[in-house]
């Protein structure tokens, strides 16, 4: 699922875009579909990078790209292997809640971003995430799980402390919130819960087909039920 709204980011041909903590490459692939950009995904997990590579190669094979290029690299978000002011856009989607040292990560993310350029960050929204924690100890204690919950103002203050200014925000994926509540209620690590599996099929169908009615319902419910908080920031001049 794509959490960041690329239409808000004013991407231009020739942009170098970093998807930090890219996982299986969803946002890297979305960036790669923009016109004449260089999309780079960075992650520490080799299995995730392998999935991202396969996904990007499929987009390339099928011609589902904007004519630019892509790359992947193994990288720790707390020590990124890039020069200062290197990227025109940085995306950090659903990453910070996993990290022991989020301040170090934010410092690095902003270091590699060019002045006057944009950063998009998403994390799980406070109150839906708090319900998940209350329903399931397994959810919050799993390997590579979520170790903190951000309130909106806390996240913005953390980011702005390192030289960016927030100019917009929204919530996303309201229809995913009941799925995670149901999953936590029935057992976060279960794979045989029929209700959870059926809901997952519905979400997969929605992602693949993008029916207008369901998309409209998701947008309508986002202010109340949105699972993710997405903030958009711009780097200050040096």
C-alpha cells in the first residue's frame, strides 16, 4: 500500500528520490513510475531488498515506469552511505516506530536531503495503534515490531528539531485499521483466523483493483480512522 501522496510533492524530471527503510519496495516502485527520476530504495534487510528488486524488475519489464532508473542498497538509516544534500526528495514510510534511536535516524534522513526540498514521513497514528497495543502483547513485542507510538505533535517536533518545517499532513488507510484490530484481537501471530484472512483478501483486492466506491469510503473515513499519520516537511536553508 502507498501511504505517501506523491501528487503533493511536486516531483520533477531528474529528481533523485530516496525511499529509506524501503522494505519490499512499494514506495520505491511508486517513485520509479514518475517521469525521468532516479529512485533509490535503502534497507538493512536482505530479504526485503530481494523482494524490492523483483518488484522493480517487473515494473521495468512491463513498462510501468516513467523512463528513469532505479537502484537498491543495503543501508542503516542511522548511517546512510550518501553525501550531504544529495537527494531531491526523501521518503520514510512506517520506519521510525521500529528504531531504537529515532533521533539519529531523523538526523541522517535530513542530512542527505537538499535544502528547500521535501521530506515525507509516515508512522502509525496514535490512537489506532494504542488500541492494537492494548489488544495484543504479541503485536508490540514481536521481532522488529513497533517500539513506540507517536503523537502528531511529538513527531513533528522531533523532525523540526533537525531543520525542517512541516507544511502539510493527513491520515491514510482507514480501512486497514479494523483489520489490525481484528488481527490483534484474534491473535497477531495466527495464520488460521478465517475472519482475518477474509479481510486481508478484501484489502488486497482493494489495492489491486482500486474500486472508486471503496477508495471514496477510505478517504471519507481517514480523518477518523486513518491507520497512518503522514507529514510533509521542507528542509530549511543552511
